[in-house]
């Protein structure tokens, strides 16, 4: 193929709607953990759309440079489409053929690549599909949404938008309703704040998904968890029990069932469920993290129950029990990170356990590692900085370092509980400084910083004026004050 036709082919490939044009970037995920998770879905996922799983796995193989396996997975995707769509719904091949075209392009087998583009054009022609055809777009947007949702947390917002577009065109599709509800549920989880019923968009979406897709046991448990979030666990348990009756050996179900039990205080029941799940998927970082959380909860319960014990012998026995539980938690948090190296919450929980054993060097190293992760989303970054700030303040006794990390978390504008916590910590430290010395410029400067970034402009100006009064040559205070005054005058 000459250079000019190759350029023309690339231009046509870029117009296709498939994994290679959806900007699924290797830097945004832990590719080995993703591959393991997708393989597990092939083993345990109950769906008529397994071609989506094979298509994504083919793309993962492209990232890893294994084109033999990429083609083998696309062949499996074709087989699944044939099995599950005997009526010949050719639109289901569009993403698979698009991925084929790209794989052969990378193999420099340009004739094969063009052949799959021709197949796509033929499907569009035979079914008289245009870019605005609802069936075509709904199928493709739905698969794009599912792939984004599976790839990494950074893509959840994009996944939600794709499912919204799919549902605009096919509102009753059970799979897209489940995907949309799941994406919104996960996004609400990132905000880590208490939602009222009116604020909680995922509640009605999950309820609708359960009604449209009663065979989806996993979405039932997500609905139960959301009811639990809203202090309606008594309603939620019914859906947990129904889900277990449907799919008691499904690891993806068991992990959420265990979460429901743990949050209800039924920690031993949660551990029993998780141990059954981890026998099925021993390399699941998520399951190891959940087991670690159970032991962490047991540690907290032991401390609260025996906190006032006075007799030294009882204290020694109690301390030994706690130490054993802490070591179990550490083991499983470390295992979680062995299998999923970008697992933000596992890092934070592991650091917390190191703090409890007074291994502060290990805790600090763990915080440093999670701070350097390139794919953490804004809500996670806020939690990381707040947690590290607390560590610096209370355990390293470094107020200056604590302020540094509280500020970093607060400057991330994503609305969340952890941003609020960073702001409260800064105000607390500022007010303590001012109470200790009413002429302390740092205290007024910190208050000005908080007010400025919460858009309380008059209060910010007042605080910076006081800060400059006691530290007239401070360039940071002068710059912030001038900027705020100019803003008010404009």
C-alpha cells in the first residue's frame, strides 16, 4: 500500500467508534490489574453481552503489544455475538469490526484493515443506518460507557455521559440502565459526603435498573447499599437476600454483600462471605481490601470495648488480640496493593494500620507512594492530602507540613467532605494561632486563604489586611490582597 492510501486509511480509522478511538489511556489505569479483572468477568459475569468483555480484552492486549491474543479475543467476541444474536442483528458487530480494523492496521496488514472497514460500511448500508440512527448509536454508546466504567475511576463521568446518550435513544434497555445507575452510584461514592434523599440521584436510577433487569443480582446489592447509605438498611436487606438466592457464587456479588454486612456491624458474616469470594478470585485486590477493612473494624471495636480496662493482665491480653488483628489487616492491605498497585484506599488504610503500630516511617513512605500516583481522581487526592495532613499534625507534630497538605487538598475545588475537612483544619489552626497571639500574621493569612478559596471575598480582604499589618513585607499576602481588591472593583 502506498503512503497516500495508508494516510487515507488512518483518516478513516479515526472516524470509527471503537476502543481505539475512545481515548482509553494506559497511563490512567493499572493495566495488569485491569487485565486480571476483565478475565475474572469472563469467568463469572452473567450477561448476554460478553462480546463487550472480549472486545475490551483485545484492546488491553493491544496495549501490551500481544496482537495474537488481541485477534483471538476479537474472534471470541464474534462467536458470542453469533451465539446470542441468532436473528442476525449485525449492528452488534460494529465495535468488534472497528477494533479488528485497528489491530490489523498496527500489524501493517492494511488490506485486512480495509476489509473490516468495508464490512462496517456494508452493515450501515444494509441496515440503512446513519450516524443518527438510534439503534446504532445506542449500541455503541452503551458499549463505550461500559468500557469506560471498567477501565478506571477517572472515566466514570464520561461513562455516565455515554449511558445517558444510549438511554436517550433506547430508554428501556436493561443493560444501559444498569450501567447508568452504577456510574452515578460510583460517582456519588467519590464525593464521600452524606446525601439527602433528594440529592441522591442514584437511588431512583438503581431502583429503575432493578425493575428493568431483575436478573441482575449485582445491581440489586448496589441498590441495597444505597438504601443503607440513607439509613434504610432494613429495606436494603431484602434485596441482599434476593441477590444471594440468585447468584450466591458470584464474586462480584459477594464483595458488595460483604460490604453491606460490614457496614451493618455484621463483621464476622462479612468475613465469611469474603473468604468464599476470595477462594474464587484469590488475586482480587478489592476483596483483600474488604477483608482488611473487616479486621480494621474489629480493631476499632476492641479498642472501644476494652478501652477502660484497668487490670494490667486484661490489658495485656486485649493488646495481644488487637496486635493480631492489626497484623491481619496489614497483610490484606498489602495483598490488595500487590494485586492493584494504584488502589488509593488500600494505601490510606495501610498507612493507618502502620500508624497504629507506631511504624511512622512505613506510614510516611506509604503516604508518599499514594501521593505520587498519576491516576488518582480529585476526590481521592483531597482524601490523600487531608489524611497526610492529619498524620503530619498529630503524629509527626509538624504544623507547617500539616498546613501544606491541608492547603493542597483544599485547593482542589471538587466539592467533597474531604475538601470541607481540609478547610476546617486550616481554620482551626488559624484560630488557634490568633488566640495564642492576636498579632500572628500566619493565622490571619490562613484565614484569608480559606475565605478566598470559598469565595468569601469581604472576609478574605479583612484577614489579608490584618496579616499585612503584622507582616508588611509578605509578598504572598500582598499579592492575594491586591487580586481580591481588583476583583471587587471590577
